[in-house]
């Protein structure tokens, strides 16, 4: 079903000060760009997308997304609203209301964190920490600004700044992955030649451990864990980078799983069409 949405004339963009009134304009979905630097979130919640799609179908436009125009590409980058974008795509609506943030890239990074901190589908603690590390590397604000934007302690930002200074004084370069950069302990190295039998034995052992965990869960709660419970537990246990790598078969990937762009390699297949009761 296509919504007939009236077109708005071009309007001034939103400023980066509270005194500047915020106006809304419409943007074509295909013009929007997803840049993983502006969010640490792993993929999207299909359930949340479908909930938003129902609201869009029943009540019309959702709240405007927040975007920033990249000075180099001239493309609108999504600061906040990926789930809303996915809902519009699911409903086959080609454009979406948007607020355009005005400022440089560093200011946009802070704005993206502020916007996502207000969202009902909030970041996990690990996501907040990871985003704070990116802001520290980019020097995108004061200690207090970064702490407030990423919803972490100022002491955490202070520790990150010290860690960054130590890395650079030792000639190191941060990877951007806090869980890898936070200490000098190297990642466990794999042998140059991987033995298939040894690899299979390790996988079989891990599978036995997981089967035992599910069995203990069932004994305590009278049922097997749901897919959501398993997913959230694994995400918290592994942390974002390892969880992301697991979903993509061992390789990290940051593309928007609801992207229309054919060059994207999503972490999961796009969702099915909405339920018939839409």
C-alpha cells in the first residue's frame, strides 16, 4: 500500500543551536546513506521495524528522522532513525520526513549519540562504550560532552583519553574497536595451517556446551529459551564486535540489513512482508 503524502517545499535546515527553529522536509529513501561511524548498533530489530510499520500504516507519518549532509559526498547521512527508515521501506513508501542537522562531522557524531540516547530502542552498555571510544578518537567534544552524548561516565572518557595518549606515545594506532584497543594484550593467534579435524572437534565441544546450557535453562524455566532470549544473551556475552562477526560467518560487516543498495552485504536477509492485518 502506498501512502499519498503531500510534498513539502524546500525548507531551511535545522541548526545546531537550541534557538534555531527546526523545520521538516522530505527525503527520498534511496538518497539516504548509512554510515556505521554514527552508530554502534548491531543490525536492526525486526520486531521494532514491524511495530513501526504498523503505526505508519495506521496513523501516517512517523516522527522525522535526523540526518546530516556530508560535506564531501553531499549525501544525507542517517544520524537517528534507521528503524523508521526500514519501516517506510517495508511499507513501500519512497520518501520520509527528516530533520537536517547543521554542523561539521564531529558535531554530527555528538548529535547522533544524543538522538539515539533519547530513543526507546536504546543502546546497550557495550554499544555506549564503543561509541564513546569513537568520539574520543575523533576528539568530538569535551569529556563532559562525550560522556553525556554516549551515556557513559566522565571517568570512562578520561580513561579512554589516557589509553589513546598511551597508544600514540608508544607508536600505536587505534583500530576504533574499544574491546581490542583497551589494552596491549594481543588477540590469540591461530595456527597458519588450520587442521579441519581439530576445528571440527572444537566446534563439536562448543555445541555440547550450548546444548547443556539450553538443557539447564529448560529444567529451570520449563521451556527452551526463545530466539530473542538467545540472541540478546549472546550479544551481551560476546560483545558487539564478536557478535557481529558471528552473525556474518566470522567476518565483521556494518551494512544496514534493510538497505536497498545492491552492493550491501547484510548480516541477515530483509524481513518478510508485513502481516496481512496491516
